[in-house]
C-alpha cells in the first residue's frame, strides 16, 4: 500500500485525482512479457490491466521527493508516481544494473524466494481505496498460485529484480498525463543519468518534468541531492534549478560538468531558480 499526497500547485480538475494528488507509489514495467490473456477482460473487451514501463526516475522540486515517470505500452499516457528515497534508490540501482557488495532488503527477499522454490509471476496495481494504492504480488509455490498484498514500491523493486512484468489498472492509468506521439521527446528524457560534482547531484530537466511540475522551462539542471558534508550545503538545496555557473549558461548536465571543471579549485558563483525567484549563490572551495 502507498499513501498519496498533494504537492502544492497541482490541480485536481486538470489531471484527475490520481495524478494531481501526487500518488506516492510506483508502477513500472518489467522486462519479460506475460500472456495477454492474463490481463484481458473475460468478454474480450479492452484489457482491464495495462503493462507500463519506467521512463525515468526524477525529482519533484515541489514536494522535494523522488518521482518515477511511467509510460504505457502505447506511449500515450505518462504517470508521475512519488516514492520514498529508499525505494527510489532500490529501483534506480536495479535499473542501472549497479551491483551491491552485500544484498539489500529487496535482494535478500529475492534470494529467499528463489532458494525456497517460489516463482515470482507479476505485480498488479489494481485499485485505489481511501487514498491508498493497493498492489498484489502474484507468486506460484508448489504449483499453486498465491497473491500477497504489498506496497507498490516494494512490489516494483522486486519485479525488477525478478525481471517480471508490472501492470496497472486501466481505470487508474486513464487519469495520467497524455503524451503527444507527434511531439519528439528531448534527449534528456531518454537519458536518465545524473552527475555529481562537489557533493551536488543534478539531472536534466525534460519537457515532461517541466510540464508536470510547472517548472519555468527545460533550461538548466535540477538539483536532486546535496551531500551533508558538501561545500554546497547551506547554499544549494534539493529542487533548485542551476541556470548559470560563473556567468555561463548551463543547459544540461554536460554543461554542468564542463562549467564545474573550469572552476576547479575556485569558489563557484551560480545563478539559480528557487521558489519562483532568481538567486545568486557562491559555493566555497572548502566546507566552512
């Protein structure tokens, strides 16, 4: 189960209740396919469930929390889903294929299920009750089907590790943000990477992120994280948009890397966008 909350600036009427209230859960696609009959209505009408994929993991500067952008198979609906930091990290590690030295929680649970001979079939996010999304993990043990209630975020993290598909109810997906198939998506959308310098992690701002979160545009890079020990602590914070470095425009993470490299060993002056204002900050070379 996963509770939903409404970040400031969202409209219930414009995007529908599930989207505009900022539902705090994850629904994303696995890598393997499932027979379509498993998710079609019995009368042969449109499937009740739709398989989705993860477009990218980003950061919502309004609620200052990670968000997963989900895309349906037809690429006509984009759904932003808010998750916790730990869940986002678990999902991101698996998406990137980053190995871990010791098993994390979801890795451990996968190992246990595999060792006891339980098959992980799929995850279904099927309903919204009392402001909470409900997910079911479908397993097979000793030849018998088994369904387990789960928070969507945990279910998704496991589905990625098992490379199994995830479905969301069509009725829930229909409230998601429409995607224009004729409108080319920027490279930033297809490049989920982020970069870090001086303890500051930034990411590109896609057109979808700018539209969903009502950002001033795609210019600049979004501050996704600031390490506690970083020199930027107290100067930058999550959700800031870096527009210039040393007076030079920053359009994307590549510009950010270049500009920070040019200022190596020096205090770095920046122009940022924060809470509707343009501010100037200076990052010192050392922690005060």
